[in-house]
């Protein structure tokens, strides 16, 4: 994750210490060995998106707590922009992601363009869940949103949905072409209070 690694490491260390955890404790929770965690915390190793996602899920943290800074209420006149195709790209078995507007720091949202890859709930595997809220707007194609609470919801181009991310959920491609989706992850205010970003 290039230049974001040092910030990720600082945040992971801050969270670990705020919970009174040692590196050994963190290793037991995440399944990542102590040496690798130490390198992550000190920005001495590159971390792929799948690893960041796993750490966030294992710690029941919104991924925005690790890679999306907390909003600064004193900041005004802010803006962020991403030229078409120029965001950072991450590949995952379930989706391909491109970060959007990540040049703006101290925010509570992370925005992505997501290409949905899985064709069934079985292929998706264990449903995702994490604190915060999730917003989806289908830009192209058709997808189903699966949750453990409701029947699958079909979303076509132009459709949007917002839901509590703690609801176990999965994104399933329906159209022949992989659906392209605008996604935003938002940290809830009560989650932010217990987190020290820098």
C-alpha cells in the first residue's frame, strides 16, 4: 500500500495499545506472526489490501480506521479529486477496488469504485461484517446484495442502498459483465471515539 503503510502501522499500534494488547495478543487475534506485525507497525513492509481487510475484520474495526483518517471538525474548505482511473488499485478474490479522493486526510469516509467478481454466495464465502455504514450505487451492470437478515436485493444501474455494515453481507455479480459499483464505507461516531488515529 505504498506510502500509506507507515500511517497504517501507526494506527494499528495506537489501536493495539489503546486496547492494552501486546504484539503477541494481536498475533493470536489476527493469525499474523509477531515479526510481521512489528514490521507492519513500523512501516517496514508493504501490506496488500487483503491483509488490511483481514486485520480490520479480525479486530471488528471499520477498515476506515486503518486506512481512512478521522474527520477533523476544524477543517474547512476541503476538497478531494481523483482523475478517471488514477486511484490506487487493489485486487481481492471477491472484488477489484480503486480508491477515490484519498488525497483528503482526516475524513470519516472512504470511497471506492468496486468491480464485483463473485457469482454466488458459495464463491463469496463467509459474509463480510464490520462496524460503520456502507453505501452502494450501481454504476453499470446488475448485482445482488445478500445479507443474513433479508432476502437478496437486486440492484441495477442507478440503484443505491445504505445499510449497517455489521449486518453480514455479500456482493454477488448477476450481469454477464462484472457490475461496477460506487461504494463508501463510513465510520460511526461511537466507533471513532475509541480510536486514536495519530
